[in-house]
């Protein structure tokens, strides 16, 4: 059996599917019976889904046009 | 011609180097959003970011002959942009010059505090713009070494190895920083998304079948 500390250390690798099958099973067995680790895994997974799905750090209107204007001297 | 409809980056670089300089506009169009996101994430200031964005592409054009194609054009460009952004940080905050995070490098020192579950579907409970703003503040709250890894891996979706190569870090240091960055972003978001105490109690009771 693995403990909460090991789940914490492997959390990122687990979410990236970058753990062995054996470790994956051990983590899943642990979180099935440990409320805190389950919350930690679920909410970190949600965090990654939010950052990938939201329009974070979008380029504002006008920036592209000014960039191309500045660079166009290179090929004129 | 099909091949000309969307030439890949290497092909565009080759054409630019033989004199079709206007092909650079296609590379700009393809990668400006990535560069903007990363630089804005590092600097947190749109005016400075715009300046660095322009400098990065100018720099890339000038040094295009030195691009050997060992890395993808995108990661080569991102490396240039990160260097330009770091220069800007040093200019305005010289005291931070060497602060690239020797503190608590090891994720073992980190203990999550927020352990209450979140409400289901947080992205449906808050306007998309609000979530994006919150996420940007969470990223800004990270120390720069963690922020850069998080931006490359989780915002830009580079692989851990690509992020490591781009930042000049070992794979293991990249993964350690990534773990810590993800935990800290989660911690920052938690108060905004967590269940109210009675919801938590109800869902626990439900799980137990009471």
C-alpha cells in the first residue's frame, strides 16, 4: 500500500498518465479509501482541465495588426 | 496546390532563407498566440508583453539562419521569447535577477491546505472571462521558475521533455516544478470553487449511503 505522501509526490505524473500500471492501481486504491487524496486528485485534475479549456491569456485586439506592421519592414 | 496551402514550419523557414521573406508573416500568424500567452504569463503586463512579442519575432527573423531544425520552430521561438521576457524582468526588477527559485525546489516541502471538494462543473458556474481572469492571477502568483514550467506544460501543452529542453532544465527538475506549480494553482483557485460546508457534508453522507 502507498500512503498520502507518495500520492502527493506522484500526483502530477499520475494525472499525466506517466506512472506504471502497478503504481496507477495503487494510487487508485488509495484514493478510493482516502477522502483528502481523492479531493486533491479531483481538484488538481479540474485545475488542468480549466487551464486547458479556458481562454487564458488571450491576445488582445490590435496586437496582431501592430506586430505585422512592425515586422513588415523586413520583407518590403 | 495542396502542398502550398499549408506548408509546415520547416518549409516556411527554408523559403524565407532563400529570399521569400514574406513567408515569415505565416509563421507569425501561426505562433503569435503562443508567444503572447507565454510572455504575458511571465510579465503580467500587456504593454511590456507587446514590446517583447515584437522583439522576439524580430530576433527570430534576424537569427533564422541559425535555426538548424533540431528543435521544432515553435519551441525555438518560445526559447527566444522567454529570454527576451527574462531580460525585461531583469531590467525592471533587477533584485529578482537571480531569484529563479532556489526556494523549496523540492515538492516534498509543500503541503496542500485546501482539501474541501469543489462544486461540480466550476466552469459552468462562473463566466468564462471570470475563470480566465482568475487563472491568470493564479499564474501570476507563482514564482517565476514555477510559472514558466506551468505556462509551457499546462497552458501551451508542450510535453514535459519539450518544456525541459526549452527552459534548459533537467526533466526531473521540470517535473518537480510542475507538481509544485499545479498544486499552488489549485490552492489559489480552491476558495473560489469549493463546496459550501453543508454540501461537503451531504456528499460525504451520500457516499456512505446514510
